[in-house]
C-alpha cells in the first residue's frame, strides 16, 4: 500500500511539472530524470512510464482523433467558419487525405515514442534494483509491459516498433511478423512477475492486462503481418485469442457492469469491468476531456459551474447512426439498447434542484434541453426557490435566440453550423470541472472485460463456430440489466459482429482498428470516398523522418506517402 500511495503522489507531482514544460526531445532516444529526492528509487523509476499518458497519447485531439475521426463513426467539420478548422488536420484525417505533415500524426508519434523511451529508462534503472528489491521485479515487468503497449500503438498506427534495452543504444526497427513476434515474446516474458488487477487497480499493467493485450495482438496479427493485403486469420492466432480471453474471463478479477454508462463514470476506477485504463483520478491531475469534446458549447451540465460547457467538436456520422436504425427497425434504439442512451434529465420544460440535475448519457439527438440562461443576475434562471429552470437550450453562438437542435446530417459543408450532428456523452462530465476543460477524473478505458467476450466471439466465428460466438455476444448484451436489456440476437456472422462491436465500443479508440480487420476501412461514407488500402497505415511524421535522416535508410516512410 505504501508503494501504491508513493507512486500516485509521484505521478501527481510529475504531471504538474510536465504539463507546464515544453521539452525539446529526440523522438527515438530520450531520458527524463525528474527530481525524485526522498522517493523510493524503484517507485521513482516506474512513475514516468505512466505519467501524463493521457495528454501525450490518449488525448481527445490525438489518439482519439486518429482512431475515431479517421472512420465512419466520428466526424469533425469546420464549425461556423470559426472553430475546428485547425489547418485541415481533422478533415484530412477523416477523408484519408492525411500527409506526413499532419499534426495529429506528429502528436501521436511523439507522445508514444516519448513513453517508449521512458519505459526503457525505467528498465535500465530497475534492472539492478531487482537483486535486492522484490518490488522492483514487479515494477520492471510493468515497465516492459508498458513498452509493449506503446509499441503496439506504433505497430497498429504506423506499422513498426522500436526495440532497444539500453537508453543509450540506437533502436532497431521491426515491421510485420518480426514486430508481432517481438511484442508477443515481451508480454509472455513479463506476465509471471506482474500483480493482479485487484491488488493494484486498473491504472497499472497487470496479469489480466497482459493477457487482454495478447488477445488483441493475436486478433490483429494477420493485419499487422500483411497490412495492405487480405488478412489470413489462422487457427493458431484465433486459438491464442481464445486462450488469453479465457484466462481473463476465468481469472475472477473482472465482471461486466450492469449499468453500461457506469463504466465511464467519474468514479470508474473501482469498476471491475476495467482491465487497464489511463488513471485520471484527482491526485493524478485528471485531464479527461472526452465529455467536453462532443458537447454543445451552448450546454452547461453543472449548475454550480456556469463557465463549464462543451466545445461543439466531434459528432457521429449519419452512417454510424444508421447501423443502430438497421439493427432495431421500428423500435427507437434508445428504447431497444441501453448502450445508446440513458435518460437522467427531464427532457421537457420544468424545474430541478442542483443536486438532482444530471445530464443524459450516450448519443444526443434533436432538440437539446438544459439549464435556461438567466437574463438577470444569476447565470441560470431559477424557479420554485433554489430550483433551476430546465428548458430548450438557447443558442449563444451564431443563431442567438434559437434553441439548439442536433441534426442527423453533418458534413463538411462550408460554415457547417455548431449544432449539426448527433453528439456523444459516453464519459461522465466531471462533477468538479469548473471550465469543462479540467478535472476530468474518469479513467480512460483501454482494455475492458466486455472485449474479452467479443474478441473470443470473433475468434470462434472466424474458426467457423457461429453458435459459440452468438452465445458470447448475447451474454454481453444480457449483462446490461440496470435499466433495460437489449434483445438477444438470433444469428451471428461477421457483419453482425462488426456492428455489435460498434455498439459496444463506440468512442473507445477502437473503430479504425476494427474497420481494417473487418475489411471496411476502404468503404465510402459521408464525404469520404478514398479506397486506397495504403491509408490503413498512417504516414510517419516528416519531422521524425527528417530527424533520422543522418542515418541513411534508418526510418523509411510508409508506402503511399
């Protein structure tokens, strides 16, 4: 327990210092050595591996954009001619017109390679300590497992991994089967020394975390081995997926959440569905902006914080919404599937106390109800004493006086309005955020228990066992019992399973990887027609290629760029 507390406190201090520092760092070889005076040496060595991973990698404008806005699930237009143009980095990503100069590529690359280097530094510092410090053995295994996780991001996004065990050495670059084999060997090597999730929590890499990552790696290995061809889903890989998902399922460490949206609550750190997550608790200076990112700028979710609102960024596409309609026909998906929407707020004119005011979760459609702005002294109009008026939200942007209406259609039409597109409030808006841009304390989900069943289902389906796959998918659907349960499916094939993954994991950094694996990434949808398979792999940032140019032939740009 003492080590756990020290680790959290050290994270907090490092987050505060790194958030305010602009470091010039070599993207392949770096060593960060923050002051650790008075801190246990092993704890101090491990802390940088995890610290600030949200801002450096999993930020809403970085890895989320890469994995979601490049797909048929999320779109971010230039809103109102004033917001989110950003030099075309989001629209180019969506259209598969990204180039080596795209800032999103650069951000993800630099953030990920930075954390690989931190992991190598930790490995170097921890290795000699293992002779006398048993806890250092566990920390060393965590550092190596996290290095594998960060390299997995590089392999999935850019088609390569960096291998080195000494911070002063030059990295060896592996691609294809060699990269896959390296990651598998690393994860298998460290698994025996890791703790269980119940012992350390989901913010640390554990045995079940490694098993889950091995399952994900084997499921996508056919794509990684031949990124531009047709994947060969061998029985060997699918058997490995089944093996590792079984180990997680049978471990007793995790359980499915009866309330789907509790997985993404402010207090989700103790939710046993989480296998591995980016720890965003208050002591770690949580900075999860996922709720703020899609929310309307005219919407204020906290009566006590009148400056906390959304930013009118990403919306879901009409194509993704249509998959829900196709699945449920005449039944509204909000009534059919508890993962689509959760009513918390009275969506009609009325009065509500501050303590009872809680915004809806899931996908927002049509007219937006919320706190009515007061034209007098208070930020929000009150009724019946201390209660607040809930009414159609008045637009305070370009169409002042009109209620906000989130339309189904959203595209890149010139001056696309701020309100166009259905929105996603999957993560809870932090109850303590006074601006919407801070204090997001919901852990960012990376690996969770439901995926063990759906990955196992996919592996069994690809081996020809549709019945077993159907059982696993229906088990997950039936587990969400807190409000109402989605009806059982009566058949299973790859298209249905792909659709089901969209329902279960929307807005969770997985859509691009799923689209590629299921052969959907070259499809046409709203605004996007590019069918070039070379876009499955992103361009290596030009800054990285230029930085490595002193080593002839060392860092070769991916095909098609």
